[in-house]
C-alpha cells in the first residue's frame, strides 16, 4: 500500500507495480481523490478490484465508471440519507443550502438535492460562494431560510459563522447543519482568520452555538465483539497503546476493517473456486483472467460482517456505514445521535441534543395571522356608558311627554324635542355596532353592519340637529320676518323640514349603497414578533369598511353635515337677542354646535391616524359620539328641567320682550325699538284662546264701570272741576286714540299713555279765570269732555280691543272703582291702556 497525492508519482507507482511486480489479486488503498479516480477507472482492464479506506469523494460512487472500486469508509454522500432522516425527525420541510464553490462540496449538494426531491422537503434557496459568504448568508435570511445545510471547509466555516452573527442568523430561530469531519477544536485554529473578518472569538462562538455536525462514525459505539474477536473499545485501547505518540487517524478503523474485508473476500473466492469444476486456484490469477476477476468482484459484494467501525456491508460498492451527529455545546462538540445506514434508523441520544429555544427551531417563520380585535373589557365599558346615555335620553323623553301640557314644554315644541331625543338614541345605538368586529360576528354579518351603522349614525345626527335647527328656524321666522302677519307655523311644517333633511340623507345613502357599497376589506400589516416569545411571527389583520371611492362619498356626507351645522350657527346667531327662554335655544345650540364641531374634527383626525389600532380608534369614536349626544341632550333639556322645577312661569310670563332690528334707513339716523310679542308657538293656541276669553270678560266689566262714571258725570255737572287748557289738550289726545293705526311689523299695536311721561293731571284744580272762555275754547268744556267719554270709550273697547285680542291685565279703568262714590272721591285722570296683539 502506497500513499501518493501527486498524480504523476501515484500513477507511475501503480503502473510500475503492474509491470514489474508479481501479479496482484487486489489493490488496497487510495486516499487522494485525483489519483484514486484515475486508477479506479482503469482497474477493469486488469480485472483488479480496488478497496479504499480513506477516499470519500462522491465521484467514485459512479459504478458505471468505476465498477471495480470499493471502499470501507462511507463517501461524503453517505451523510445525505442521515440528514434526510434528521429533517424528518424534527419535521423540517423547508431548508436552504450554502455551498463552497469546490467540486467535492458541489457534488454532495447535488446528491442531497436528489435525495430530498421526492421526500416532500423543499429547498427554498440554494446559495454558493467562493471567498466571501456574507452575501449568500444575507440572501438566505432574506428568503426566510431557518434550516441551513452547509457544505464548506473549516476555514470557510469561520467566515460563514461570522457573517451569520452579523446577520443575526443564529440562536433559537436557526439551525445550522454542517460537515462534522473538521479537526478537533477547529475554531481555535482559525481564530486569526475570524478576527481578520471583523469577528471576535466570542461572537464566533455565539454564532456556532448549537450547530449540528454530520460525519461518519470512526469506531462503533456498540460493545459487541467484532469479527476479530475484540470489541471496538478494546481495539481502540490497543490502537492507542501501539501508535506511540503518533497522531491518531480517523481512518484507522476503516483500514483495519478493510484488511478483514480483503481476507473474507479471498476466502469466499477460494471457496467458490474449490466448489467449481475447473479446479483453478487463486494463485493462478492473472490480469487477463476475467472469470477469476469476476469471482473476486462478486465475493467483495457479498461482504457482510461486524467490524470495529460497525456493520460492514457494500451496496453498489458503497459502504453502508454509521453516521454520527454531533452538536456544538459550550465550546465543545458532543455526540447527540447516530444513523445506521443498514437499518435506515436514526437514534437520538436522550437529553443530549439541546436547542437554544424551548423547542426545535421552525423550518420557516410561522406566520400567525391574527385579527386585531376590539378588547372585550373596553367594549363592555363603553357599552355601559352608552347604556347610561340611553337611560338618560329615555328619562328626558319621559319628562318631555309627561310635561307636554306645561307652558314651558309646549312653547319648546315637544314633538321636536322627541325627535332630538330619538336622534340622540340612534347615535348611541351606533356605538354597539361600531364595536362588533370579526371576533364577534361572521364576515358576512360584518359587511352588513358596515352599512347599517353608517345609516344609523347619519340618520341619528340629522334627526337630532335637524329638529333643533327647525325649532330655531321657527323662532327666527316669527321674530325676524317683519312682513309676516299672524301666520301660524305649526309643528307639521317643522316635521316636513326635518323630513326633507332626512330625505337628502337617504338619497345620499341610497346612491352610495347602489353605486359603490361598503365592503369588508382586510388590511395586512408587517410581521411582528410574538409577545409571548414563541418562535412565530404575528401578522396583524384589521377589518375595514371601505369601497372604491370612499373619499368622495365621505366628502359628500361631511359637506352636507357641515352645511347643516353652519345653517344652525346662522340661526342661533340671528335669534341670539330673543329673550324668551321657552322659545329661544340659540345659546345652547351655539354651545352644542361648538362642542360637536370641535369633537368631530378631533375625533375624525385621531381616528384616521389610529386606524391600525382598533381599540384606540373605537374608544375615540365611541367617546366622541357619547360626548356629542350627551352634551346636546343636556343643553336642550337640563335648563328646562331646572326651570320647571324652580320657577315654571319665569320662562313663559308676558314681559315686555325687547327685539331690536338694526335696519339702516335711507332717510333716518336713528333706529326704532319695537316692543311687543307678535306670536307665540302653535302649541300655545288653546292657552291663548282661554286668555282671550278672560280679557273679553274684563272688557265687559270695564264697560259697566265706564257707564256708571258717565251717569255720575251727568248727575253732578256743577261739581265738575275745570281743567287747565294744556291738560285738556292732552286728555283730548288720549281720547282720540280711537284712530289707532296698525304698524307694519305684523299687526303689532301699542297704545302709549302720554300721561306716563307727564305729571298726573289734577282734576281738583279750579281756575275761576277760565270760567269765562271764548267760544273757541268751548270744545274743552266739561260737557264736551263728558260727551266724548260716553261715546268714544265704549266704541274703543267694543270695536277695537276685541279684534286685537284683549287688554293687558294691568290695564285700569279710566274711572274709579264702582264701589267708591264719585261724590266723595276724586277721579285720577290715568288712562293708561296697553294692548298686546297675541
């Protein structure tokens, strides 16, 4: 046996032995792949069988090219079935390969590809490198390769693991499987190269931790006597004792078993020759004897015994040996299992293999699609607040219905109040629908909810604010439209206005649903690490209600609602000076519009920015709806409730309401102040009729008093005092008030008492100098005054006052009480009359 790695010298030694030496029965040896392959290819011409104990190159496995070549050492390809068994054991079905650009490693990778092809194991990426593996390592990471099958020498291994450290491709999520035939403590020998690649020793060891090495077993671990009568352990001790300080060789056991293979082969060949009828001996072999050469070849194929390296069996010339698995643990390699090629079994030594995670790494990033759903506690809390709001709205509804006949509630339009409450309750109800997502309902139901909740919120908003603005419009129409005369605006007309607003909403929503309906869409976000630390990645999913032209439809809805809010602000501003609390809600409408507007703008902006956080988004939307609905209902009903409990008549009593209209006149530098009440709400009609009847009765009483005064004046003309001339003229002006004129502001009539602004007339003043008057002044004589009183005042009361609705309760008779005698009392000349056109 000779060892040559120089091709020329190796071939020369072989041919010299053939030419000059004795006839050789077999060739034992061959270490260098280049020399061995050339010799093995030419053996068939000499009918020689070659047995190698150290040539592991996969090239020699081609039996068509090397039919007379055998080896006791498994080839490099022999690890591939073992790797396949390991992958199946841990259910790794997706791997990647990283190969150094050397023929030896490329052949192993190609064979591995063929082994894995039909085993339902995917090679997701195949990378190779010549000098710098970092680019290939980076590509493997980019393709999410978690199980890496490497084929490279120990020098390149250091670079590979340094690159893996830089790319963070180590630890519990990754598993490296590399050749296990490196020299012991190889990482220490290549430490210098590792440092040159900007990788510290501790970084290298960190990246190497847990890698699995695969190589053939030098000696069997079984304590069974071999064909030599010794156990593998006994043989190893004897070998160590005899090598006398010479470094151990990993192939010594295969060389030892190779000798036994040759011996057993020759023994079977001689037995075959002895059993044949040719009576040929083994010593008669020559290089042209094909028959004996074939007998030796067949005898070699029949080899089967237990040697120090395990069961020695050939399959197509390849040794079916034992493959061991080692794992790098705490800076040392530990045997963790072995694969028996003969039995095709994998044995993992108990509690020896250690993974850096709680379980073996996954062969790929396990993507767990997780629907981001609304937290149940959050939904419960907001639902509870919503229920409280609905209870409050129901209380306001009960209050409104119960007190609908009260003047305060009547004047505030109870039907419109009911609509405001209904709109608020619809808005509250939409919160329950906004909180229902895929964790509560099915996909089809969720898509239906997309439409339903949009309709409910839109209709609720329009119902509440539409009713509020309709009420304000009626106040504006009554007190600001100076051309309106006794025109009644009933609740039915307000309902038509609200219905028109709702009709616009329905048109928009129906077109939206028909042209571009809302659909359930699922948005997938980038992967996130598992919060529990598991070797999985979370891909959040989020459900949305969207359509193709979402922005356009939302713009239309927002524009309409914005115009509605601006219209409400305009009405509130125009009626800000109307000081009838029961009628005028402008102050509270302004506050409500301000709060709702600000909250809606903030809520819409924050909701858009937090669309990837459903809990935050739902919380903001729900709180905005709750706040807007609650503040609106409270601003409308709480003041009425307080007023009704404390002073129910304060809001409806007939005060001298001041309404100022600032209208520029072309020919006037001053503005006029009109004081009257034109018309209350339609709900006061019955009350006003009753009040009118009472005033008519009061007029009848005043007529009787006036008639009695007239009779008294006729009975005592001599006692009538003379009135000063200037007082006569003022009194005459008062009595001529029968020629009242109606103002142009809707039938408002005011009888101003001129005497209110002058000193009270003194009827007891006597001026003798005036007893003799000129004929011209006889018109102011007591007789003329008495006649005008008896004629004009009854006409005034009977003809004019009933037509305008009565007199003020504070009106007093121009005469004294009937119970007092005019003979003993002076009659005060106070003829103050105030007529209110109701």
